[in-house]
C-alpha cells in the first residue's frame, strides 16, 4: 500500500524538520534541566503520543480545518503557549525545592504528570501541524485507497524519529544538570533556567506567525 518512494521521501522530510530543535525539544530540555533524566524521558514519551494524536486528527480531516482556518490554528497555538508559560512560572517558583525533590526517587505520579505535560505540548505544537497537516498528505497515494491508514503508518515513522531525538536531547541536558547538582545554589539556578526555557518556548510559540 505504501511504496518505497513514499517511505523514503517522508522519512527524509521528517528528518529535516525533526533535527531542527522546536518547541518539543526545548520543552524536553527544560524538563531535563529542572527534574532530570526520568522526567525528560517521560515528557518525551508524552510528546511523541501527542504528536501521534495530531497525526490521527489529520487522518480524519482535522488537519484540513487547521490549515484553512487561521482562527482555529491561532487558538491551538495560544493554548499551548499559555500552558508552557504556566509550567515555566511554576518551575521558577519552586526552584528551591529541587534539592529535596532530587534526593528522592521519582514516584509514579511524577512520571504520569510529565507524560501528561508532554502530551499537551505535543498536541498543541504548531510544528506537528506543519509536519502532519502540510507535509504528510503529500506522500500519500490517494489512488491506492485507505488514505487514513497510509497517513497513520507514515506518521509512526516520524513519531519514532522524534522520540529518539527528544530522548537524546533530554539525556544530554540531564548530564549538564548532574554537573550543576553539586550545591543547593546550583539546583536553584538549574530550576530557574529550566523554567525560563519553558517560558521562552511559550512566548516564541505565541508570537510566531501562522505557517501556510
């Protein structure tokens, strides 16, 4: 159903977009700096799931609405931006509690929260809508039929690549974080930096123009 040409073409197109750090990567890095490797990996998993939700929506027609309606696109973008800013402010406010949180093993609740936050960022990431709403449909063979299934299968490639990329960035950032963890003061600096990174991403998303 999916030709090798479609597969190679979409893989290359996805790679070009994924290697350029976007809101998702910066969010994972911010979480790695603030909370460590486990939280970063959980956030990356949630982000991947959110991206696939976008792909599924595109497959059933929502992508077309988002591409044609500036109002809907802006609404989704601003919701995601606001969510990032709120999380960033919370990280800065609670930066002094990082030392205590880091000394204990991360509980299941922390992991689920990170997964949820990553999911929200993935669903509201404008870069996801560009990839799955504008690029993905170009690699579908409509004459072969079952277009939604083709889209979902191709999207799995992109989501898997994004997950590997996010985890790599998170691993690298958590290594830097470990170096900073030598004193309580460094914990505060790390927490503040992670919070500022998330706020910066949120502001960037809010002011970025709609891509056509």
